[in-house]
């Protein structure tokens, strides 16, 4: 019997590498149309309130369930804004989901 490889083991390193390789930008960079199309960009949040403010200003859902941002994976929401691929991501010191953020 042959088993399928664990897709998460294949996906996670690629995803994490993309997020880490993306250019860190500000909300003003994103909304000010200052970024080149085709690049990967990252907005970093550090607190629940910071996340909610960024999400709202970009028209994203800003709610949490069990500390997980809606549509998030490993704390990161991947979305497109005016043709830009952007990661709304926690800082590099992220230790996991915080259930009190619900």
C-alpha cells in the first residue's frame, strides 16, 4: 500500500520561505500605490488592535476564532490588493495563536 506524502510537510517550508522573503512595507506604501506589481509584500502586525486596524483599512475580515484570524494560516493572511500579493503577518517572534484574541 502506498501512502500520499504529508502535504503540510511540503507546503509549510515553501509558505514560510515566501513570507520571510517578502519585502516588509507599510500601510502607506500599499495604499499609496508605491509598490511594483509582481512583488511579494508583507505588512507586520504585533497586537490584536494593530491587526484589526490594518485589516479594516484594507477591507479584510478582522475577526478571530480561538485566536486565529479568519482565513489565516500560521497567523498570516494572504491576499491581493490592487494586483499586489500581500501577507498580513505577525512579527518573526510569533509563538502561536493567542486564544484571548477572540
